[in-house]
């Protein structure tokens, strides 16, 4: 299979080695993916779901990393806490490259 550059592989490739090592662990934790799935993302063989893209964009924002999908995902700085204590990431997501944005709420995995 030929590796393609995807948004996630390009973003990961832009990180320094020091950043990459802790980002890999953090992204695996907040998305719940395996090392193998992360490797597929890094190699451009797979792409994250919209939910995981939002989690990654929020992770980048909170860890002073380069913005992830800066033209398409706009996460809020603070988490929203539901009545049961569940934490959610609130983001606006550009729909299909248009100027229209939609609200998304994604469970935040610690």
C-alpha cells in the first residue's frame, strides 16, 4: 500500500522529536486507539474519525502544540461538564469545506 500524506500524518510530521514522543502517548490516551492504529495514522494509511479529530484539535490547543486542522475545527478552550460529571469538548466544525460551521460535543477521554 502506498502511503499518502493525510492531515494527521502531516501534522505529526511537523512536530519535533521531543514533542512527538509525548504527543503519541497523549493522543493514544485521549482517542483510545492502539499503537498500531496510531502507526497507521502516522504513515498516512488511515485517518481519524471526526470525533477523534476534535479530540486531537483540543489536545493540541491545551498543550501549546501547532493547531490541528486549524481551518476546519475550532475547539473551545474549556470543557463543558454534564449533569453526571461527564466532560465534553465543545467545537465548531466546518462542514464539507464550506463556510458553514456546526456545533459538536465530544466526550473528553482523560
